């Protein structure tokens, strides 16, 4: 408990530094602009600016990236309320109740519930985040190479098993990422492998260009092929209405508190998105509400519960990312990559080696939430103008800026080629149903996966049985196997359902004779 309170105190102290405050303010504006555009989201918003963070110190960079996630999650709900179009999957329930309130002439009430649900949920989640991540530091003295290998296995399997429709394709994507990570020096004897006499490959693929290509450039290419036309549903100048007042928002406090707890706990499970926590929170709020009949027809409790959980999951995703070194989402893949490139290794030893990263994370969560609490309402008015921007201009511009940013890191044309090449690969992976996030996670975790396996086998005198029967190793590997079995079961179930629906669609009507 003392360590947790100490972390909160250091985070508040960071918020007195002008550089950190400026970075958080810029991140709020940038993240909010990205979040209000459907299809952009935190993964793309973070990916575009990752190259900028290498000119910052690590603490400022972490606070900057974390704040972008906070701002994106908040602004995702604005088009959901005013247009009925969720900017992310987690906002689809907000679109149902929020847009219903908007059509009833209660736009101010809907937006007020959205703003305070998001901000208060985020604030409530911060203590839970610290209390969850700090105990992981106690594993420092019991985790050696075998246990770390098991954690890498759990990270790969969890994300693959809990996301996507086809776990087999997810495993193939993760295997591709691990295979790419094998290019470069051997972790034991430092001999170059798979370089094919290309000098630039002797040190392996640079992490940031490869990951940004898979996750960000692929998404930009996909977005450029989409067309969004809001002419028929753009909000009028009166859509924002007036702030409803705190008395009218009184019913949202209980669902906000429960949503924050659900969002943090669910978000802390690798592979579980903010969508899952938002749905669970919404259902819980409906079950305990005095007016459940209003849910789906314009309930501020439903809006607040959904927004609270979706935003709190941002803090939850940071628990496995920092505490175990396992990315909690696609945006956390980029955060983890940025940290690793700066020389930090998130995981159980974080609190011992780099406690300032935890302080910076809390500062980003807290500072971003407080700024949105103070300026969220006027910022929402400005963000509605962003919807009018022509995506045919914005997306190519972002595409070019990302390539320029990568080139500026090392002045290497090869890095730009890697970025574009992996972007094209990622685009076709998306097109054919393979997870780019799984491939990126495999690329990030592949080096540690291999090195801990080989070092662990040396520690166990090359005895595989001795390697896997260590208590923590066995427990974590069993959890990974359980998640893999769950993922395969889900894939089989989904495939059977799709086949049944397809067969029913082709079945001739009753009584019809061919």
C-alpha cells in the first residue's frame, strides 16, 4: 500500500513539470481529433506520433502516449451521440442510448453523461490500476528465464485466443511475427542469422518501422479505401445544446463507479478489449437500475456505464503491458515497442529498475482526465468540426508524415522500405482475416521468447521436464493452454454457426419441389 501511495505521489509531482504538462495537453488535443473520426482510433493515433517521442525523455514520452489513449476513448463517443455513428466498437451502446436522447432534444444531457462517465470512470480506475500493477513487482525475485518464457507464451496465446474469429489464423499471424524476430544476431552466440547477405539485416529488423508498418500503415491503407459521407446526418449548430447541470447527472454516479471497476479488471486481461468491458458494464447497470425500461430508448445510466467501463479499460490495459510486458491491446503494442526501443523492459522487474515509467503512466492517465474534465465540453464543440474534414486529404497526409518520421529517426532509407513493406503485408493480412496485432505482438515478444527458452534450458541442464515443472512456469503454461483451448472451442463454435446459417440460407422453402 505504501508503494502504491508513493507512486501516486510521484505522479502528481510529475504534473508540476512544464514539459510533461505541455506534452499531455498536446496529446489530449491530438487524441481527441483522432478519436472523433471513425476508423482512426488510438492505434493509428499513437502510431503516427511514435517517431516524435524519441526526441523526448522517457517519462514525457510515456505520459504523452498514455494520454492519447485517454483522449481517443473520450472522443469516440461524440459522433455516437450526435450522429448515431460509433467511432469505435466500444461506443456502439453509447450510440443506441445517446443518439436516442439526442433525437428527443436532450443532446446536452447525453453529452454531459458521456463526458462525466468517461472522465470519472478514468479517474476512479487509476487507484485500481496502481493496486493491480504494483504487486507484480514482488514476482521479481521468483521469475527467472523459465517463468519469463511462460509469460511470453501466455502473452502470445492470450491475445490470439481472445481476439478474432479464427484462432488458427491468429496463431499463424503470431508465428509470422516470431519468425520475423529471428532475423538478426543469435541471442546466445551473437552470430547473424537469416540476413541473406543484406548488411542492414545483420542486426535484425528495426522494431518500430516493422510494428508501425503492420499496425499503422496497414490501417491507413485500409482507411484510404473507405468512404465516409456525413452530409445527411451532420449535426446542426444547436446539437451541442447546454450543459445539463450536476443535479440531472446524479443517477450516473453508481453506474460510473461499477463501470470503472469492471473496465479496469476486464481491461487487465490481455486480449480483452474495451468493448467487452463496456458490454458487461452496460448489462450490470441495466440489471441494477430503477428504470431498466429506459435502456435502449435513451438512458443516461446506460451511456455513463458504457463510457465509464470503456475509458477505465485504458488503465486496465496498462497492467499487463507494464507489469508483465504483455500488450493489452493493439495501441499498447506500440507503447511497448516505444519503451523497448528506448531501452526499457516492462515486466515484473519494472518497479525495481524503472519505477519512473509507472509514475509517468499514472501522470498521463490523471493529467489527461483532469484536462478533459476542465475543457472537455468546449473541446467537444471544436471536435465536431473535425468530422467535416476530407479524409481523402487527411489519410494520404498522415501516410506521408509517418514515413518522414521514421526516416528522421536514423536517416535510413531502409527503415522507410521496411515500414512500407510491412504496411503492405499488414494490409493483405487484414483483407484475408489475419490479425496484424497478433503478428506485431509476435514480433515484439519473439526475441524474449527465444532467449528465455534457450537460457531456461541451460538453467535446467537441457531437461525439458525440469524446465516446465517449475511451479510458476507450470501454472502459467497451463493457463496458456486453457486459453488456447478456449480459443479453439470458440473458433469451432463460430465456424459451425456460420455453416448452419449458410445452409439455412440455401435451403429451399418448405413445400417447394425442384
